[in-house]
């Protein structure tokens, strides 16, 4: 059985555990092509965006926990 191809965008720069885990999980179900970018014209070409783009909406394939309207953690001071 041949797996369906899925184009997934993640942010460029330092790799984090959240997008690494997401890609590993998706590779169990799809042939995943990963684009590492923050450029919106490339993000729009991906079928799914993980940890990049600023939106969380499963219906559109957007899975970023950094939305501008999301609650922020407090900063601890010494």
C-alpha cells in the first residue's frame, strides 16, 4: 500500500520537540515532505502548518500554539 504524500511546513531555525514529534507521528500515516520556512507564500502551499503561521485551526491544517490571541505564561523573576 502506497502512502499519500503530505506537504507540511514547520518554522525554520532551531528545531524543537513539538514539531519533531508531530512530523514523526505523521510519517506513520503519510509520505511527509517538510518545508522549513516562515515565509507566508510558502506556508500557503503546504497542506499542513505545524508550530508556524500563528493560527490554530484543524479544519485548515494549522497547528500553531503561538497565536497572537493565546494566553501567555507569566515570566518568573528571581
